[in-house]
């Protein structure tokens, strides 16, 4: 039995559960062949990556807030305070 690494696929995909909540998965698959080159079977692995996706989104939000705060502080430092 042989495998061709060029025929491996990897994809991140979002599915919806029956209750409507999203679940992110990483799907990896590969075709395995007999020695004569005919397909024997495929192997597919589905891994839940919802926690990682949530952490990435949280990081994007925090980075956006930090950027806005940085821009705001620069503006405040440019303008003299008037009471």
C-alpha cells in the first residue's frame, strides 16, 4: 500500500449543529493506493477547532481595541488639555 502526499487535503470548515450553534472543524484527508496504483481507501480526520477559532476571534477583537486605544491616546497627547 502506498500514499501520495500530494493528494492530501486540509480544510477548515464551519458547520451548524441542530440547535444552530456553529462548530469549526479541521478536515484532513488522504487517499491510500494499492501498489499497482488503484485506490484502496481514503482516510479522513475531523478535528473540532472551535476553541481555537474563538481564541483567534478574541485576539482580533483585543488587537482592534488596542489599536483604537493607541490612536486615541496619540490624539489626546497632541491636543492640549483645556479646562
